[in-house]
């Protein structure tokens, strides 16, 4: 069997003991990626692998080709949407080098919504870390389903943003002209790239690697705030990540959307209620009032100390309930301040 990455995402279920709508099981055929999966069902896995193998027979369609799969574990089958991704893609630019004309990059960054009001000092730090790449028409710049490595600024040319493939094999997506930017959603949430980016013309991009991107956000809260505004808008308008608001509420996995991003999205949306978090047998919560965290509890910790401890969680699940919260602010620190201090403490722990 050809090795490839497949995501089975739950479209619907009724009283399934393992999965909720929006959960996913991630396969790297023929194995399963347990850490990336919400849960693992041996029966569903065996049935999926069996049906995939039978696709070599005449008149039999693979679940990968069909795009859906059903597991009969319960009385009402669990229905999965199936997405398949190619092996890890290595970009093949014609040229990859430091920028040769840095003065023009300030104007380029100013034309992007996320850097329009950034200070000259911020722009200088970003420009000093950029790498220029040139792609020929038809080249894949980023591949759907792969982890994001860079924040990408489209400087010159046109790209096709391919989000899905129609049943007849044709691709469906958007065409974007420079200047534009992409990659920030995956870098902020840890989720895979939600689309394939293909150079339609000779295309020049500037890349800021992920470590530099996060360092800029940590050092410059105003820039981080602007990126979070963009992220909140994208979360509301797309379902490219598991956690989103809808008939099933705002919920998801911390391996898909990290906790700092969850806190910022709720702050930007000015939500009131309680955010619950669970990782194994550990449990915590935070109370929101109009986008501010008023209460927090984890283990024996309360207030800001509880928030800092919870920010260290790398996996687990979260869900938001519209519940009353105390009117008295027991934390007294803004969400961005909590996150930046939490990041500082995490960095401090890793250097000890």
C-alpha cells in the first residue's frame, strides 16, 4: 500500500463512545498517528484499511476517492469525511537567497494589513530575517496538509490557492495577486496548511521562518494583536480548523489550536462564559466576561497562576459554555498580558 497521510474527520455521529462531531483520526497509511488523533477506533481503522485495499478490485471505489467513510460501531453509523494528502512536500524554488533590495521591502510590508501600522523598528527586525524565493509557473509553494514552516509574503506574481478537488478531478480554489500573505493561520494554531499554493506566473515570495515569526509576536504585542484579529476573522469564516463556533459550540483539540490562540479568539469575539480544559485526568477552567478572563482554576492554583500553568498544556481538549461568571475580576491582567507572561515562563523553563 502506498504510504500517504489521511485524515478521517467526523461529520456526524449518534452516541458514539469515542468520537464527537469534528473529531478526527489521522492515518499515515498503513499506520495511525495516535498523538494527532482525537481518538483511535480499531474497528473503524480495520474497516477503512480493508475498503482501501479492496479498491484494487473492479467497480470498487476507495473511501479516499469517494471522500466519505462510515463506521458501523453504533446503531447509527459514524460518518467521516476523508481527506488524503501527498507525502511531505519540499519546495523547489529557482532561487533562494537573502533579499538584495531591502529598502523596497518596507513598502511591501506596509501594504499588508497585518503590518500596516507596525513601527519602523518592527519592520526592520522582520526584514532582517526574510529570505527571498523565486518560483516558476506551476511550482507548488506550500502543500495542503503539511505543517507550515514559514510566514509567506507574496511580493510579485499570481498564485492559485487550491482548497479542494471536485469529484471530476478538477481543482477548486482562489486566484490571488501580489501583494498578499499566507501561512500565519497554521503557524498560530499548529494546524496543517489548509490549502495548496501553486505559482500561476513567475512568482517572488519572501519567507519569515516560524521561529522568527513567533519571536516577533512575543516581542511586539501590538503586532501579535493585529495577527490575532486576522485569525479571529479567518476562524469565523472558514472551517479549516476543528475548533469553531456553530451548532456544536466552540470546541476542539489543543494539538490543532493551541491554548494561547483559543484565549485570544475568545477575547477578540468578546465572549462571556466558561472555557473548560481537560488533558487526561487533569481539568481546569477559565471564566470570561466580555472577552476578559475574570476567573481561572487548575489543580490548587487560581487566577493568573492557573492561566500560566494551563498555557503549558500541549495537548488535551477544550470547549466553551455560555455560563454566568463572577462580575468581579479576580485576575486583573489582560488576555494578551497573560499570554506574553505565560510564553516568557515557558521559555524560561526550557532554558533551565
